């Protein structure tokens, strides 16, 4: 397994960076490798990525998601097998460190795995730069999903269901 990691600092608050990152459908607007993202369920996405005429499609399950902190995922299926995480850390009130780590699962000799990681590292660095330009240019997020996912299970936004404000039901 090869690991690729890149970090960038963006000039927006942590909640703005996180909120925009959770808008997966917007990724093709700023990431050149991402052609389409479909949100199937809160914890399941379908991705189409490609360079030139070559396209790959895969599903990814969001395994962990904590607002303003972390999103981890794993690809489903054997092709383009990988795991990843993106973490968000406030470095100042209006600055956020965004770190992405991708673990590539590939078969073959270690030298081939290292060679395969090089273009992924270059693409990741470039795409994080595009994210920085996009979010700083907007200055605010284009949406948000503030839910929590743990072990692949979506947690309800409210811990308890809302209660009626009516003290007693009418009788009679």
C-alpha cells in the first residue's frame, strides 16, 4: 500500500472549508480530474474521474465524518482501490489547514506501487491548489452537510426527536 499526503492552508474559517468540502457535487467545478460526483446517500457517493479520454467510475463509502474536523472514505470494488481522509484544522480565525491522505492499494512490486503514487501525488497537490483558489474566491461555502457518520452509519442530526410544545393533548 502506498500513501500520498498533501496539506494546504486556505484563507477561510474552518467551518467554511469543511462545509464546502462536503458539497461533493461541486468538485467538478474546481477539480480537473473529477468529472462527476453523484451523492447516492449521505454516506455513499459515485465518482467519475479521468484525464483526457480515460475515465474511471467508482463508488466510495464515507466511513467517518465529524463536522469541522474529518472525513474518511474507502472506495468500493477492486478497481481504483483506495482509502482516504481529509482533516481540517483551524490555524487562525480565518485560516484552515486542509490535509488529505490517500492510501492506494495496488498489486505488484513495491517499485511499481511507488511509481503509481507519483502521478497521484502531483494530481492531489494541483487539486488542493484548485480548492484553495475556489473557496478563497467565493469567500463562503456553497452549501453544507453537518451530519455525523461513524463506522459508515449516518447519525441523526438531533439526538432526540422534537417534542410537541402542546403541554397536554385535548381530551373530549
